[in-house]
C-alpha cells in the first residue's frame, strides 16, 4: 500500500471516527473572522453556543469572490461562484445547537445565507460537503473590490475588522452598505 493511499485511508477513518461522536454531522467552512486567531473565533469555542471540533485547514473547490466591505471591514463571499479565487479557510464539525447559533451570528438567511459547497481538505485532498455563509443580493460595486485567497483581519490590506461591540450602528441599519435591497432581505429568489 502506498504511503499516500495509507494516509488517505487513515484520514477517512479518523474523519469518520471524529464525525461519529455525539455531535450531528454538520460541517462548516469558515473563511473570515471565525477562523483561529481571528476576532470571532471565540464564538466557535464558547460551550454555551454548542459544540465544535476543528477538522482541518481547507480550500474551496470552486473559485469564490472573497472581499472586504462595509463600514466595518467585514469579509464576505459573494454569490458569484466560479469567479475569483480558491479561498482558504477551516472546516469545523458542529452540533445542531452551534449551527443554530452560527446562523444567529451571521443573521441567516436575511444577511448571509448558508449554502452547501464542496471543500478540499488541505492535508488529505479529500473533498467534503460543508456549509458556508455567502452574501446574496450584494451591491454591484463589490465586484470591483480586490479578491482575496485568504482573509486575515489585520492583513496587509489595511482594513482592520471592527468588532460588534465597537460598532456605532448594529443590525440591519448597516446592511445597506452591501445589500441591494436590505428591506427585502432573503428575497433573492424573486
């Protein structure tokens, strides 16, 4: 048995073992402030929000448009799959409670929408189906922003993320920065 095949089989066994624990099998791909060493990572580690388990670093199979926008320098993946870059992030297995709390954090489905997408694990090259939060109904100017392969809140882009507790305006009031029609959020399928 080749070493790469053995590594692959070991990964699948380990991955299945990990996913068969007490949590429901919800895999989430995070690409922004929820990643390790980023401002909202504590959301994933807070036991009051539910359970999460880091699976590994990963990259989107499809190209995606990852940009930084709004007055608060928020990372967004735009609903324009096939354009942009293969973006880097992390995969977590989360229980139903954590997934519900992530939906609250991301204001799903009114602000971000959770969409199933193919993700390639960096170590094993295994492709897995993961939830990813995407911005639908975005303003056209966002297509002219620089596209990123990876997001870091304090990266060389010079657009430091503004945490929730530091924001002057919260909730739907600032969604107008990026949403075409924020009064009809979630109605992108008209």
